[in-house]
C-alpha cells in the first residue's frame, strides 16, 4: 500500500529563478498539503550525505556543487498515493522528456538543473524527510 506522504526539494536553480511560489502553487493546486517546509542551504557535507547513493557516479561532484550553490526549499507533502502522484506531477528527470504541464517541463533548464526533487519510494521519502527535518515526526 502506498503512503500518504512524500518529500520534495525545490533545487537551487528553481529558487534562483524565483519559481518558488509558482511551483508551490502547482503542488497545492494538485491536491498536496504541505505539512513541513523550510528554506535552507545544504553544506557540502549535507549534499554528499544526501546523495551518497550516487557517490561512485561520474556526475557526483557536479551534483554536490550544484546542490550547494544556493538555497533550496525542503518540504514534506501529504496526499493519498503521494510518492507516485508527485513523481507524475514533477515529470521526467530530463525536461525534454517531461510531459506538458509538469513542473520540470515548465521550470527545469536541463537534466542536470531539473528544478525539483521528488522521493522515488515511500521508504526514501521517510529517510529524506528525516534528513532535512531531524527531530520532527514526519511520517
């Protein structure tokens, strides 16, 4: 059974371009309730830990540099079938492949600067939310 919560980050490119309000509006208009949210900036150590799964990938250094170059918005979202519905809302990682109307189609510049992160499973949503909202019960 799929869960009712997921985690998202509006990435530095979306924040830099002033898309926070528009993206959050699209999220809430799609039936998601924001249950926790903060504007923060990841340190190099934070980004290396959060993206540790990609440590051996050739793009890891660029990913860490990108995610630490400016503020992000971290948020926990609630809705029935949250993970799957949010992944549909954000669209494909590559904005060229994303469906019309999705967040990445509208706001992402490239596969590397793709505006928004969305958890890919209920388990990862819980882990990612705990990473950004330590000490708070999110799930």
